[in-house]
C-alpha cells in the first residue's frame, strides 16, 4: 500500500462528518504539537456504523494506517458487515506492506448498531464512552450533567498496572508511560490480531462518544459530561470537545464522534427500574384463588359435619 492510495484531507482543521448525518457528528484536529493529523474517522448513519482510528508511527505512516482501517470498515459496511474481519484485513494489509520499511500501526474503536443494541470492537486505547442524561427526578449534585461510563478497556501499559493493582486510576491519568499501548492494528509482524468486543442496549436520551486519546488524556470526564449535557447539537458538542482538548494543551491529534441513541431506544434505566413489579402469571393467580376458596369450603364442611354429629349424639343420647 502506498501513500497515493490515501485520500487527501486537510491537516490541522476541525472537520465535520458527512453533513447528511443527523444523529451523529464528528470532528478532528491536528493539535498544537504535531506536524500532521494521523487520526481518521468515519460514520454512516444509514448503516449504523462509526469508527475512530488513531495512527502510530510518525510522519505519513500513522495516517496511512488509520485510513486503512477506515477504508476496510467502509468496505465491510457495504458488503458483509463483519467488522472484526475488516479490522483483521486492515492488520494484514499493514503488516504485509512491502513499499515501506516504517512500522505502520493504529488503534481503532468501531461501533456497529443493531436496532436497539450496539456492538463495540476495539484495539488499543481509542475509547468509547456512554453518556446518560440526568433523570428529571434525580437530585444529585455530582451528576447534574448526567453520567459518563467508559465502555472500552485500554490495551495499554498503564492499564496493565491498574489491573494488577500497582497504581490507581488517579495515578494512571498522570503516568509518564500512559501513551504506551500493548496492542494495535499493524505495527508488528505478528499475523494474529486480538480484538475486544462488547455489546450494550441503547436507552433513550443516551449518547455514545468515540475518541482518540488526544481527548481522553486531556479532558476530564466531568468536563465531557458538561459539554454533552449542554449541547443537543452533536456537531456543536464535537467541536467544543475538540476545543477543550486544545485549551488543555493540544499535545496530540484529537478526534471525536458523538452519536445519539435511536428513537426506538428503550426508556432510561431509571424508568425501567421504577416499573411496578410484574403481576403473577394468570395460571398462578387462578391457582392461588382456587386454593383459598377450597380452604374456605373445607372449613365450612368440617364445621357443618361436626355440628351434625353433635346433634345426632344428643338425639340418641
């Protein structure tokens, strides 16, 4: 694969996703300390598929790697919709490129929608977050802007330290090796690619945030919540998240996509949890009623029999 196969796109300029998208939008920026943007993103609402890729390797290598992932996801969305296989094809292309001696690699996070559900596939430290708006009845000052939950687990050296208990999340956020990843697409001669997957159900009012580490390393979850809660327009929210990362220093390329839940999503979890307990099944309810009636009839019969027996004893006494 050569650089000529990569579509040209402006570097250092925040870009919007396809203008026809209504539920989702995205933006990317080179940042203040990188010479070019090695991130890539793409989304197709009609197909229910979104991807963010963060290229590694420097110069044009990272850009080629991230764009390769996007192109393979695009190809899969138009044919078989087997997105894990699309990531494996991208991996094979990158490790098999004979036109360059530079190791090209990329992280990626992919979301594929399936009705009221969505599936996430990821490699590396590009992340997917789920934002849930605050409940109208909720009176919690800590969650006035809703809640943000990280759905992916980083494939990184720092995450390994967290998992082992060597450091906590606060220490991980400022660890000097937090950029070191343990898994990527391409970047090695290993033909095997391990992909993590998770599936979730949509709830009404929720939003998914896909991002490269240029956002997650610079902007706090509290600030992300505030932006998502204050901006119903996903394009505006995307641009404000980019701006927040730049205000924090813009030390890396930064890319985001914001996706709203579909109209057919289920009610929020608070509503689901507040539903009245299910009624007994009809057969069980009828059995219970018949049992009670039987007990009453039996009791009356016993009393009547005893009364008759007592009267008979008196007459024959």
